C-alpha cells in the first residue's frame, strides 16, 4: 500500500529536526574546584571525577546533594581531597566506583556498597574498562603517593598506585585527568596513544606539577586544550593559570588554556 503524500511529508519534516538534535548533542564538563569534575555525555552518562564537591573553592555546598543522577565515580587516589564525597554519593545514587583495586577495597570497607566497588570497574594502570557502549576509561600512571584514612585519627592505609584517567567518549572528546602527579615522560606515550583533546592538569605546585611542569607535560601530551586544576584551594597551591600560559608561551607550546569557572558547565 502506497503511503499518502501528507504522511510522507510529515516524516520528511521530522527528519531534519532529529538530525539537528543529534548534531547539537555535546559532552558537558563542569569544574567544581580542586580536582573535582562532572562529565555528562551526549547519551546521558554522568561521571564524577575526584568528587570533593565540598572543597573550599566551591561556594555551592549543596552541589553533591543536587546530583539527581550519577553513573560512575572515578577516584584517582585515596587522599581526602580526592575521595571527597565518594562514599555518600555512591550510597545515594548507586554510582559504580572506578579506581585501582586496593583503593576500591578500602572504600568498600568505608561504606561504598561492594557491588558498586567490584572488579568490573576496578583494576590497575593500563586497564581499559568499557563503562558503557559510549564511554571507556583507561587508568594511566601518575607520579604521587596513595593512602586512605577512613576517618580523622585513623591510620593511613596503603591504597595501591595513584593514577590518572583517560576517558574516551564515542563520537566526542578524549579527556585526560592527570590526577595528582609530577610531569613524567610517560605522558608522551599517552599523547601518542590517545590523541588527547582536553587535558585536566594540576598546576598548584608543592604536591604536584607547578605551572612550568604542566607546560612541559603539555609539550609531551600535545592536547588541544588544557584545563588547570588543583590550584588556589590552599595557600600552598600557589600556581596560577596566568603562570601556565606564560610557561606554555616560553616553551612555544600551542595548547589552548581554558580557565573554567566553578560550577559553570562547558560544552566540548
């Protein structure tokens, strides 16, 4: 039976708007201070990285409570400013934990349901996990320390290797969250392997790379954009984005520095 002309026209009129909607779908990145980021993918997957939403730079102390949906929590290492609100968020949202195996075990003991801190989404450096059909994550080296304290006054327990994370979004950007690290020549291999679009890089100094170190890291990774993080939260974290820009210019590195405002989403 032949379709009627009005019905055919209706289908044709609907098709461009659907295509246009697909073209408009973007990955959304929000910084909440320190090393805390929220990623929302075009298909609606929500990922929190080092979710210390209650850090001193974030004036919205209800930010974590406002998250209605959270699918995955990525924790680069066990220090308090990176574990942050992970336990409470996992309990409330059902989000799965993505981290190294040792830290996953410790966080399960601290209250994250064991089913959400399983081997399915925990591993070690070099391991790539397909979180969804759209998103995969690879744990990569970071030069730092890693311990976890369950509470104030509790002993600091060994928590495995510290890591960074490369997040690949099908049809979208590849992001590299460095975690806490110094610059290392391993970063050159990461750049060659993954072709990083956005590098979320610590610049504060003292405990991590300072701005010059981050500029050297950019020269190795060659990301299209670099978002400074882990600075200004405390006086010791003295590195500034302006210093990073100056260091990149001095090294003739053409990576664009994107200074994100806390709590303001950016489309990638």
